[in-house]
């Protein structure tokens, strides 16, 4: 009933509010997309670690090591996204999580190096198209948090302390990233390892976040700094 309501009921309501009576056409188009997504979800679901409900899976989606991926209800993964499950704690996605077209979730390298920690996403959170979530050091995203298009999250950094050696041969070091609940991370933001972003914070488009963001703060710039507090608006 949930998907049927989205295909028919929600389309009727939103188009009626816009003064259009063409909800039947839009519903038919949406059903033509959702049907194949549900079929792909039905094939994937038995291979997942755990799953509540039927995930909707877009074209060209790749889920590696699906037995380490655990999902809630109403998961939507859009076309050509990639989820790599190979990780110490697995990939754990809450209810009503959506993952945009072309987004990559990678806790571990395919070919070498240690197995990474993984990703946790809370209920109602979303990754917009083109996000990159490098969760080798562990990434936690709270509930109802939005990551805009092209957001990049890196829970690791290259070691470069010895100038006599090339950077590549010195390896990497991990540090977890936490993004709280109710946050908005706007398009093109980069979040570096070890950062904590508090509940309700906003990070402006294109910012590079290299230090902690307090709850309710608005950060922007390179490197990002506090612009104002939402509580003072």
C-alpha cells in the first residue's frame, strides 16, 4: 500500500495543488519506473544481510558483498549507484533512506589495504546524486539529514609526515566522521576525516569542512568557518 499510495495518491495530491488534473499520466509514468525497480529489489533482497520491506533498485546499481548490507523499509537506490558492503561493521541504512544516481559508498579498497569500518545512516536521510562516501574510518549520519549533489565525505587521510618518502608509500590513517540529525549539507561540500557536525547544522555549498561544526551552526567557505547560528536568525 505504501508504494501504491506514492504512485497514485501522492501524485494526485501534488498535481491537484499545482492546478493540474493529469495525475493519471504522471502516475502511469512513475509506475513504469517503479515496477522494474521493485523487480530488481525482489532479486536483491534475499542476498542482503537483513531487509525490511522491498527496496527499490535502479538500473545499473551495484551492491558488492550484499550480505554485509542491512537496510530498513522503503529504501530507494537510484540508477548506477554503488554500495560496497565489505567492511568491519557493515553498511546499515535506516527506514526511508534514499541514495541518488551515481552515488558511491566505499568503506574498503577493492584490491588491497585493510577492511574499513562502514556506514550507518539514520531514518529518513538522503544522499543526492553524485555523492562519494569514503567510510573506511567509519561514517555515521543521523536521521532526516540531507546531503546535496556531489558531497564528498572522506573518513581517512594520507600520511605525509616523512618528507623523505613519497606520500603513497606512507599509507593512510583513519578517523571517523559523524553528521548529526536534521542537517543540511549543501552541494559540493567536502568533509574531511575526524570531523563531527552537530544536529541541525547547515554547511553551505562548496565548503571544505576541516573542523567540528557545532549544533545549529551555519558554516561556509574554504576552510569552512561559522557564518551564523540558526538560533539567532
